[in-house]
C-alpha cells in the first residue's frame, strides 16, 4: 500500500513543447489505466531521471543544429610566411616556408586531414547513441469515449553497439594519422621539386653566362674570316662555317633561356603565386642552400626505413586492421535498443504517460557472415604485412639504385673536370703558338671556344650529380624531416 494519499484529479505532468504546441504528457510507470501514481511511488525516480536525460539530449541536439553551419577547423598549418616585396631575393629556405603555407600542390592532401578529423568527430559523437524524436497528431480518430490524447510522442534509438562505436573511433584516429603521413610524403615530393627548380635555375644562369662568351668568340671568329676574305687570304667556306657556328650558339642561348623560364614558372606554381607576379629567386650557391650538409655516404638504409612515410603508413595500417578485427567481433554481439513513447492515440485507453523500454537485438542467423568476416579481417592483416615487406624490398632496391646513379654521375663529373682542364691546357698552348706566329687567330679562338664548351659540359654533369643527390636525400627522408615536423600536425 502506498504511504501517500491518492488524489483522484491530481496528475503528474510534464510540459512538452514541440513544433509550436504544448501538451501535458502523463508518466504512468505502472502501465495501468486505473489511475496515476504520485511522483515518489513505484519506479518514478528513475523515470524522472530518464526524462531529464531526454531533455538534456534535446538541448544537445539543439546546440548541434546551431553549430552545424560553422566551418570545420582546417588542419594545423605552419605559421603563414610573409610574401617578400617584388625584387627581393628569395632564398630556398624562404621559398619552403611560403610553399608550406600556400602551395596548391599540398592542398589536396591537407584537406584529406580535415576530412579525417571530421570523421573522427562523427565517431566521437557516435559513442552516444543517436536519439530520434517522433510525434503524431491525429485530426480525426474513431468515435468513442475511452481514447486518450490525440497526439503521440516517441523517443527511440537505433541499435547501439558500444564496443563497435569505440573501435570505430580508434580506427578513425588511425586513419587520420595515415592522412597526415600521406601529407608529409606529398610535402617531401614538393620540396624535391622546389629544390630541383633552384638547382636548375643556378645551372641555367651559369650556362647563360658561358653562352654569351661563346657568342662573343664566334662573332670574333666570323669577323676574322670576313676580313681574311676581304684581303684575299681566306675563302667563303670559312665565312659560312663561322656563320653556322654563330647561329648554333644563338640557338643554344634561346634553349637555355627557355629552360630558365620553365624553371621560374614551376617555382611560381609550387609557391602558389600568379604567373604575372615578379619573382627574384636567390639561386646563387644553390647547392649549399638545397643540399646543405647532406652526405650520401653517412646515411644508412635502416635510417631510410625508419624515416620512410610509406613504411610508417603500413605500420598504422596494421594497427588499423587490428581494430577492424575487433570491430568485426563486436558486430557479432547483441546491440542495445531504447525507446520511450506514449500510448497509441488510436487505441481505446484512457491512460497517458511516457513509457520507457529497453531491449536487445540479437543476430540469430546470417549464414555465418559475421564469423567469416572476422577470418577475412585476419587474412587482410597478413596481407598488409606482406605488402609492407614488398615496400621494404622496393625501398632497398631504390636505395642501391640511387647510390649507383650518384656514383655514376660522380664519375662523369670527374671526367668532365678532367676534360675541362685538358681544354684549358690546349688553349694555353694555342695562345702561346698564336703569339709566336705559329697558328692563326682562328685556331686560338677555336681553342677558347672548346674551353667554354668543356665548362658547359662540366656544369651539366654537376647539375645531374646534384639532382641525383637531392633525390637520394628525399628518398632517405632527410629532406622532409629537415623542414617539416610531423608532430606539429598532431592533435
């Protein structure tokens, strides 16, 4: 027997407002239509707690709707670099800072991080089961006197698996780490292109200076041949040969200018600058700027494997797949169902209240799909391990391939230096003979032209060697680790 006096006309009411109308919803914890209990009778306290949770959930959903239109936070970016005024020399290090903040080459991979963090947020909120509210208002109902309110309220959740929600969140976090490492790899490739532009600009600038000297010597040789024809000691064939040589050198000058323009255009694209913006790259001493103190002989294969972004990604893939296995196991467990609703307005019942119910959804027969999925995920884990082994072998093959290329380019550079020195010695010999009257001026001019050609060849071999060292620096991970700190992208 209840200790409280029952008042026939007293009702425990909760004012619920929705879509512009309000109704008094009766809580009947006993589930009978004979009458209504007092607030402290039966199971009313935990029913009241459930109502409070529903109200809090409604407020949270309202706040989520208000914040829904806010833009997502972008991935952490390095501090914005100041764009130098037009005409200011731009060093490689300054160009790296600008590229990291505004290069379009890094935009796509950076947005992948943003998407990953949004997925993380979705999974974090999914730790709380989503609550759905439904209401119906019946304009007309069957005639009778034992009907309750003409409207119904219903709060319900989808089948909820807490373990599955937790493992999904952890997997999404790892997926974000994969996106970050992928972005680091894209940045490393972008820095490789940026450094190549500076090395090419430096080489093209030096070759342009040598080409001007070649044109000057060819012009002197043409003048000498024309003078000899004028005094009757030369032939027209010598003049034609000198003219063809001059045209050849001018054509090479145009090619060098085109290489320089292309390198400048690539540099602007990497920096995210418009094509009409003036840029003055400080490409002098570019080898020191781009390569720094990097020495290929001091880097080991183990260091390259440790720094490799691809191998780090496969390590995370292994962890991610382990969570996928746990998630597959969790999906075979029962899920929780929750509902809170008022009586059906179309049924003959004078009772009214908010009735709370919990349940389980248990998979009975699905053809053992869930069990096979666990085995499938374990097989995928072994497959990831095999793919990582392939990547390690590929990295090792690239490692020795780059070392072989560096060694070969180094030998070619040494040979070019030797040929340049030999051309200098021959030119000095021809100069002595010219001053002693043994050879004509054309022979001395030709020897000087050969020296300049040898210098161009040395510059070309030096550029090939530097580019191969730069590619090796990127392969070892030293380039990316020098200019980018991956921990700065973590949250």
